[in-house]
C-alpha cells in the first residue's frame, strides 16, 4: 500500500520527520536504537501529524561514522535488525499514511566494503582501485599526500596504504574519516552500482532518498590544492570555489537517478544534502530534471534576526520557484547544534564544530527554548516542505556537558578534542520519565548518556500538558494541514514595531516578534501561539498564527 496523505507530488509540502535510528527507540536493549524500535513508536508520529519520515542510515556498517560508513548498501546492520524488520517498518508506516525516505551515501563507502577491500588487495592502476580515488604520493618516495586537502572531520583527507608486501603504497582520498574512502564518480561502474542500489530500495517500496553529501561526488580535474578558511562550517556551506564541492559533473548523476525513480509508479523523491553558500547555488540541485528537494541550510544557518530571516525566506522562495521546485525549511538535524540551544548562542559556532562546557557563547536554556518554539512556529507556516529532527518536538536542547569519554563523533577524535562534534544532538530521546533510559531502551542502556534533566522533557510528561512543546508541535502541524499552509503562498505584511516579521499565507496571518519589546497583536482569532498570550500584546520571541475572527 502506498501512503495516501498528501497525494501527487506530496514532497512539495510534506512535513518530514528525521529519525536517527540509533537514538530513537531501542527494542533489543543493547543501548542502540533499532528498526523494530522505530516500528513500535510509529503511533507517536501519527499523533504528532507528520507526513513522512527520513531514516538516517541503518545499513551494514562498522559504525565508524554512525552508519554513514556503509559496507553493504543492500542489507540492514544487525545492530538495527534485518531486512524483514525494514519491510515491516515500511508496511506499518504506509498503513498509517506515513511515507518513508531512506538515506543514500554515494560519496564514500566504508573501508570494510568489499570493493575497498578488493582495491587494497589489487595493484595500482587495476579495475578494483579505479572505483575509489587512489593516487601516488608526492615527494621522492611518495611519502607526501597527493594534495593538501583536509578531511571535513579534521586532519588530512588522504591516507597511505600498505601494500601486501608490507611496504608503503598509494594514497586514497577520504573527505571524511579514514574509514570512509571516496568513490571515483568518473568511473561508469560506480554509476551502475548506485543505480542497482536505488532499484533495490525502490523495489522494496521506499518513497525516496535523502542523498548524503550530494555536492561532493565529483572532484575538480587534477585535484588542485585547497585549504578551507579557519572556522568555516565543516560541510563547506560557507565556501565558494571548492574543488570537491559543487562541481558541475554531480548534476549529471542526479539526472540519471531521476530517470531511475521515474521507472517506478507513484511519486518518489530525491532530497539533496548539498551545503552550498547560497540558496541560488543550492537550487541547481532541484532543476526540473534533477532532484525534487534540497535541504535549505541557508535558512537553518540564519541568525534569530527579523531582517535576515525575511531576506533568506525571500531568496529561498524566489530561487526555488525559478526552477519550479518547492523550498524546504529545516532548523535541526543530526549534524548541527539543536536549535533550542543554537538560537541562544552568543558566539560564532560553525556547523559541525559542536559545543562543549568550555565553548564560548554559552546559551541561556530558557531563552533558547523560547526562541526555538517561536522559530518552529514561523517555519511551519511557510509554504513548502519542512523537515523536523527527532526530539525537537520535545524541545530537547543540545547536550553540552557530555563526559569526554562518552563522545563518539570522529570529529572529536580527529581534532584531538578541539572540536566537540555532533554527539550533543544525537543523544537518545526520552519517551517515559519514569522508565529506564526514559523509555528509550528496556534495559536502561544508552549509547550516549542522557542528562538527568531530560526526565522533565519526556514525551509522556508533555502529552497531557497543553503548554508543552509537544502540544505546540501537534497544534502547529494540525493547523498547517487544516489551512494547507504547505501549498500556500506568502505575502509579507508590514506591521509596526522593530523586529516584527508578519505575513499572510492563505487565510492565516503569522506574526513573529523577534524584537526586544512586546508588540501589538493584530486582530483575529488565535489558532496557535508559541507562548501563552496575555491580552492584545505579542511578547518577545513569540510567534502567533491568527485567522479572521
Ligand atoms: C553528512 C551526514 O549528515 C553526516 O552525518 C556524515 O558524517 C557525513 N555526511 C559523511 O557521510
């Protein structure tokens, strides 16, 4: 059964909930979430009111980068269950009208992938090596890496191999961890293999793919030297002319994939994870013959500031409309500081660097949550598709004070603790305040420690509380659906006051107060508000939705 909720081109306006399977629900009790755990909690997502889920990788993997190091693209890692568990999840989700997107990781595999193991065993220049980026080193004895590229996770982007006879050999490229060798996308065999992988999952009935590092597959001819600016975002979203991001050749890959999706009935979608410097640059990934959606990271990275938000919203709507695609909107995911913390930081915090107890610009938690609620209420009123990240509906903050020994992100290790990395947004989510691991795992095990204060944020505590963040999300999603905001159009309204963002979408007026002083509330019937309202004023850091009285 395919899911009926939004009908054709559902991805244009869908609310898509990101499940990070490791941290969602653990049925086996080993402290790592799994697919049966997801299935067992699907009803919570029906009640929340989302249209689709995106599952971060659950494929066979040594888990060096939490599953973004795939050793078998067509099987489920035993940590997460079996293919039968996946089929059951898919069927149960579809039965509830929830579509399912899976994560495809085409830039690199795990070093344990059979192709890479074959490449290591084969000679330079062989067919096996041609599937990855092997190069001779520079220097008299090849002792220097082929160029100066740095890994996104810190340290060099090249690792030297040891030949079967024990002598140092060629180098291979890994834009991420050394356990994640980059494929060579100039090789037709790589293209063929990924068509096979796409069809494998499409045959099982998935509704689409989130494409990892969709801006990175093709590298500039000759692999010219490049050093990213200090303190830039790890995935390159703030850099231009990078020889490994956004090369023209990547687009041909997605045109090909679009044709593969078109072989299947119904509407399936491709969503690009492409960290490009502008929305205009990102919109290249969603031209009519390429992908359907691209994450709007420019929006995610915009400060809590009315003029800046208005500018990025305008730029997004224009840039995506120009290519006939919807804009997407996103505030949190498994790679960024959760927005309930990020929006109250007072110092620069480049993407991927994370935050720890001694980081500058520590947030005031109450302010962060208040802004996060207002920011979500703003986002969910915008036309287009919106992505939510598990736990944000509970108002979860970033875990800042994580014991150093518990950290697992390769970024933390590859920078010798200089960057905290992304563990703080990946902590298993709380379901029941009084249960072991807050209901995440029956044994109380949790692969990252959960802070004691999360008991008060558990889902069962929030369910019956009309003022909770969970109740707010449910309300926003219900009203968004009732008023068809996702397929609507935005018209700005100029209301008096500094720091006010106001617009009309269909019959709903949205007003957000990002200023320093309370503002006048326009007339109308309040259908949702991110904070309790008192009379005719709109408090600071608050968003309200109104209709005609
Ligand atoms: C982007 C993913 O979102 C991130 O978690 C991962 O580490 C890198 N790509 C490498 O696959």
